[in-house]
């Protein structure tokens, strides 16, 4: 996405479905022009983008927005999503050019190892909630520049990034790689002397200004672009076989010559897909272009709409029109963005205030959040009833180190239980809700089972200080072929 705005007792039952469900999503691969799971069933990547790993570490206050945990994963899953796109920062992952930054004095200090662990932990939480994860190279910078925004094409560090990321995740069959967020031509934005054509997109070699798209052009220092072929070859050299998404030109809105310039994949069965970004008002933002260009690509390879949204300041059916069109053509879509903006941030962003939720529990925000939420719900409305949580009891063990739950369900199911504080507490630079941890379990229909959650070290310390904590417990139940069910319980914990 070309603009970025930076942010920093009841029972609610939410039905969740995305085709066949399991404790974690099955493997994903490309077969022809569509994705399939390990059972050979067609799947689509439908869901949201969760920003923050690309910018929080560059701004020097945290690795992410602090809401990248099992509770967040459960909230996304409750929208009937199948996938989450996670934007990343190449310098923070590699630990180069002064990133992750510690400019806001976080405690403990941010490190590359800590950044990697935070990303891997969130991926595990998303997978545990039954969601595929798209890892997206979002913020980059060449040479000694810090990755503080979007550049037009990958650079030499991007090769190192994908060598490391692909190595780290090559054994995870539920991950997809998005090689480079939004390639664009500076000549089409603010720097006429530096075009990027499809030849450079594929093979690299063109020289480009080092400045990011939100800054004035800086032609004094240039870098040589790395092409998509090099990134594909780099990922495959690690032994990673997961699908790779490749965004077209014009901020991934142009796929007109994608097929003619598709890189070669070294795998016997190529695992490349096209990434299309579709914001209202862009050149390919009409059904005429979708029919004439996007559908032609989708007939040959899978197409995933990595980002889309309609303007927030005018009445429109853009989201619904596009999602319905994409459904008819087997195209996936993930809306931007799963973050909470303040009233001031929304006002400042104007028509481009692209956000999906009002709060971190996942309450849909109009227009883009409500459109996606309701559309995904309609897609699974006929899937049949999923498992329901019938019994729930909780007991805090002596010493306040673990919570023991007694659970039962009307269907045999797999589940994930997680928790976090209702309130936000001071942590590092800014306040955030504290995670209690998570645990997986299995239930047999009609039978009660004890499930033990070992409280995280941070939550134990907080309970010791506060003596009493209000916490929200989230239980996600999945049964093969049925919608997921996500239940929330609010408890009060008292230290002994």
C-alpha cells in the first residue's frame, strides 16, 4: 500500500468457517491456476493485512503494535478469514543499518533476534488459529539507508532477507511468500528520469533513486534494482517450496504483462502466483480492467488480491462489487488493514483512512471492515453448524502459575485457548494488553476435559503486583468440515 498511517462479563459466540477447518491450516500449494490444501481441495486466501512489523521496529518503540498474539489470531479467525498477510521490514529482520531502532528507549532493547522471534511467534499463533500466513517484504532500503518506507524495487539486502526468511520458514507448509510488496516506477510517481519497465521488473539491472516514494527524489545516490527472477531463485536455493506471490508494476495494480514476464521456477511444478492490489480510483479499479486483464492472468495462474479497499469518505459499493467479481473468478483477497486508528489519525488520513476494526477485539469498522466481515460471513453461511462450547469452568492454581479449565463441547473438536488482560498496562514505551499465553487441546463430544494454561512470566509478575486482574479468555474450536467457533469469557484473577 502506497500510504502508511502509523499507530501505534459477557459471553460472545462467533461462528467461523473457511472451508475445511483443523487445529492448524493444512499445507498449501499451487495446482494449475488455484491453490490446494494437503487433501487436494481448492482453497482461496481470504482475509486481512495486519500491519506493524514493517514500521514499529523502524520507529524504535517495539517489534509490532503489541497485538500480535493468539487473541488477535482468534479475532481474525472469527471473521471467517483463511489467511493473514504480515508486512515485514528487511533491515529489522537482518539487523542492519541501525534497525531495529531503539530511538524511543524500549526496555529491553530491540534486537534482530528478538524481531525474528516476534514474527515467528505471531506466525505460530495464526497457524494455530487455522490461518495461512503470507510473509510480505514491505519496507526496504538499499546500501546503508535504513528501511523506513517503500522503495520502487528490491535491492541487494532483499536477497539476504529472503535467504534468511525462507530458511527460517521452509518447513512450515502453511506459509506463502510475497516477494516484494508493490513494485513501482519512479517515473510514474515523482521522478521522470527513472522508469521501471517489465524487463527490469523481471531481471533487475535498472538504476533507481535511493529515496522512498513519500520523499522528494534523491537522484544523487542510486541503487541497482534486483529483479523478481533473482528473488524466486534465492528462495528456492534455500530448499523452500512454498508458493511465491509476485506483485505487478504500478504498486501491484498493473498485471498487464505479468504472464509474458513470469519468472522461471526451479520446481517441477511451478509455485508462482500473481499479486494484485486494488484500491478504488486506481487505473485497474474497474470491472472492465478486471475482465480484460486480471481474469486473463487468473486463467493461467492463481491471483491473490494482496490489498484492497474503497475510499472511506464517499458512499460506494466498490468492496462488495470487487469481492463478488473475485469470487466468480476464484481470486483471493485480503483487505487493508487490521489495525486500530485514533480519531485524529482517521481525520488526518481523510479518504485514505484504510482500517477494518474499531478495537482490538475485532469489531468491524465501516466501510471496509463491515464489507469484508459481512461478505466472508455470507460465503460460509451454508456450511452448517460448527462445534459449540457447552461447559466452561476456570480455577487459578495455588501460586498463581497456571489456570485450569474444565471444557466440554457438543462435537469432537480441536481447540486453542488463549488469554490476555482486558486493560492495557505499561510495557516498554507504551501501554498494551498483556498475553497470558496459549495452549492447544482436543475435546471428545459430550465429555469434559481439563485444560491447563501455564501463565506467561509477564502476566504472573503483573498479577503479583496488581493482586487482581480482569482477563479475557478466547477458545477457538474447530471440527473437520464445519465452521470454527470462537468463544470469549471474561474472568477476574486474584493472586493468593
